[in-house]
C-alpha cells in the first residue's frame, strides 16, 4: 500500500508538470471561481468557468482523467479554460477523491453525487439553458458513463448529453487487442493501465465492482445522446470503440469521432495540437445540436 502511495504521488507531480508545460502560454487564463459541492463523505471542490454567453447551451460538468489516481483541477485547468472559451458554455470541473487513499467506489460515488446536485442547482451555476452535459476523459470518461447510467429520474430529465473522451469502459482482463497492439504507443501503457485499475479497485474483486465497467451495463439504452472520442494509439482504443457501438445499438444517438493518428490523452495533455482543434470544433458542433 505504501508503495502505491509513493508511486501515486510521483505520478501526480509528473502529470501536473507535464500538462503545465504543454499548455504554457497557449490559452487565455480567464478568472474562475472555486465552489464546494456536497459529496457523500464531505464537501467536494469544484472550479467554475462561467461564460458571459447568452445561456443557450447546457452546463458542462467535467470529470478529469488520470486513472482515478492522478489528475486534479490544475492538471485540466487549461483544457477546461479552452473548452469554456471555444464552446461558449459554462464548465464546472470536479475534484473527486482519488485512489489509493480513496479506492472504489469513492470516485464513482463523488461524481454521481455531484451530477445529482448540479442537475438540481443549474440556475445557480452561471449561464446555461437549464440542461446538463456530463463529460470526461479516460478515467473521467468512465466516471461520466457511470454517472449518466446511475442518475435518478429527476436529474436524468435535465441531462442533455454525455461526452466520453477515450474512456476506460472495460477492465484489462478482457484482453482487448489494443492492449497488446498499443501497449507502449504513448504515455499510457498497458502496464500502467493495469496498475491504475488495481489501485482504483483497491482489492475489491472485479465481480463485485461490475458497475465500474460501463461497457458491461445492461442499461446502455438509458444514456442520453453520446459524443464519443477514441484514439488509434491507445490501449483503450478497442473498448472505447466497442462502448460507442454498443450504445448506438441500443438506439441512442451517438456521434463517434476516431482520431487515427492520435495517442491516448491527446485532447487534454498535449496542448492545442491539430487533433485537439479538430476535436474541439466537432465537440462544439455536437453541443450546439443538443435539444
């Protein structure tokens, strides 16, 4: 356990410094505000990127990636700034609890509680049209799908869409081909992803954590319109594609964009690359299309 904590702290530092480096000087750092959202085990910090737009768009509740172990409000601050600026939507980023200090289901419970609370307080959270979009990358994409699946009826009525960026939709034991083919194609390796999952579950048998694997849900047809992003050079490629396909087969409207030359994390952790700009343009178009 103590080795996991040491490794987690080192990875958190490296992730924070890396994201700061690739975004340095490449975004406008508008003023934001910090909030406290009620959580299942105490208040959760959140950062509000409030736009001066007309409020015609849903509010975006964003869950950061990082394998449920690393990542925080600062690692994804530049990305959320650009997301709010380019889309014209209000963005609220959540600082959920991380493993190994807080193993599953802590992060999942935090994100669900935040989704429920935000859905009930949209009128207090900056310009929006009274609807909610939940979005996240990697582990945050997993938490996005899990939250959208578990929302109560009242909150579900306000859910306009969900966006999953190269999500962790399944467990590595499923042996998707991309875990072998893209094992070392980028910063996220197959070995690291296996460690993330093990650290996140914290000894909980996989069979007892079935609802941590959204691809295996029997309720995919309950999801709102989905914007799905996958990357070719990514161990999570195949499960992300399978998730988008499974949701579509359940009758949900799915817009799936696959980036053939991109690696895992390209949208949030590589700065404003050409792939990022293509992603943000298509995401904004999808956001505009939501009813």
